[in-house]
C-alpha cells in the first residue's frame, strides 16, 4: 500500500502491506545469505511441513520513531535468542543472532516510510517468521526452511488503546500444558486460541486469562500477553514454568519496577482467587503488541472484580510511562535496551 494513503493516526492492529521483506532459505544443511525482495507471495509445496504439521515459529518486535526522528528497536537480541529457543523445540535450524538483527534493521530501513510518526503513538510491527517448507509425509522435521521478516504499521493491539480492558478467566479452555510448547512462540500455540477468543469477545471481553492446565487454578497468561497484578503491594507475575511465554516486555517491566520505582517484585504461582481479594489492587498485561494494557475487570463464571472503577491504576500508568518513555527515547535508557537503526 502506498504509505501516503495510510492514516497513521488511526491504525489498529491489522495487516497492511509494506514494500519489502527479507527472505533466507535453508537448503542442504545451511542458510543462504538472504536478501530483501518486494513483499509478496511465494510458492509452497502442498506437502510442506508447516502446512501439514504446523512446523512454524515467529517473533514480534516494533520499530519506533523518537521525537528527534531516530528509529529505534527494543532489545532485538532478546528476540534473536528466543527465536532460536523456539527453533530448537521444533527441531528447526537456528538462525545466526547477529544476522537476525542485521536483517531486521535492513527490513525496517527498507520500509521506513511506513513507520508511524512519533506523535501518533503507532509503531512499525516487525514479524520474523520461520517455516518448514520442505515436503514431508511422516511426522518429522522438514529438510528445507524459509526465514522471512516482514513489517506492518500498527496502532494499539487492543482497540481500547491505553484504556483498561475487561478479561474473562476461562474454566473451559487451556492454552498450554506441561511438557508442551507454551514457552516458545510456535504458530500452533495461537491457532487453538482463536475459538476461545472469539467466544469471549462475543460476550464483551477483550481476551481470556488462561489458567494452568493441571489444576485450572493458577494464572498462566492472557492470550497474547503476560499477566501482572499488584498483590500485597508487590508486583507479582506468574513464574515461568514451561507453559508461559517468557515475554521480553515482562522481563523489562520486572526490572524497571524494581530498579526504577523501587517496587518489590515476585514471580510465583498466582491463584485466580487472589485476584478477587482486596489485597490485589491493580492488574495489567504486557507484550510487544499489547505494550502495557491495564485490566479494568476480571470475570469468572460466577464472580466479577472491578479494579479502580475500571480506570488504569496509578502504578500501571507509571510503569507504562517509564517503559514507553525508554522505548521512544523520551527518558534516558540507562539499561542499554534501545538500539538506534
Ligand atoms: N505471551 C504470548 C502468548 C504472546 O504471544 C506474547 C507476545 O509476544 C507475549 C506473552 C509477550 O511477549 P513479548 O513481551 O516478548 O512480546
Ligand atoms: C506480540 O506481542 O508481538 C505478539 O506476537 C502477540 C500477537 C500479535 C500474536
């Protein structure tokens, strides 16, 4: 799409075609150099492993524009590392981490006209995607792969923006089970969440909070974001136990809360019942797409808890201002997380 026709001030989280994508092929046991090409379709065998058995992984990142016009990435090395953790779980070939970051930067530069302006609050979403495209019949890894990076200009993931969202705790569906793939970013993890998301949206909720599959008691995460709550004045988040995606925003928020705001943080099992007690004062979720999204209410089949009259809590707002301030270079990045392109 012609960038001049895009209304950068009213973007949602929807696909918009940009100019160029990066593509690298893995054949005969190695990745080729990769190159930038025009965004567009490619041929794929109907017997490709990704089409039949879902051998695919991805990442999500954002390029932002600072007030002074710099283009920034946030902790891209963390995405490079996580992609390879996902690759190992699905028996896919790792991609060189430095090569990953260089390719991301080149794709962003090639699509720089699509980066929303600083004051729009939008971002250029970056989607690194690796698929097993070699043909296969038995359930085993492909011999050939594609690694693609494309970009899309986006606004907020939840149409509410920085407004509190209403979530439902599912007692029916789970997202991940112990020993499964919940801790990595595989395409299949998301396919199973579409029906629960559709059903909860039809009831007026923005998303589901998934509980742990073993006990249906402890919070795992929100469909596309990690979960946080202030409980007993501690910033508390579910501990990583193989069923939760180790979010890069999650890790950053824990560090900012601790070192910048002096808030005590805790990673532990959180029973959903704790969210209905007075000792739980605020809740929010985090992710590249979701940034920090305040939670206004949480509902189960027989209870509803409203936080702060459905408005973002003070600490949630402080953390949001700090995180986005660092990401957009409005606040000094003393952590060394932001990379200029
Ligand atoms: N959990 C899930 C299931 C996600 O899809 C995401 C988004 O990537 C996150 C958590 C948050 O991770 P990050 O902060 O690295 O974007
Ligand atoms: C992200 O936050 O980057 C995600 O991947 C979430 C979702 C759009 C799948």
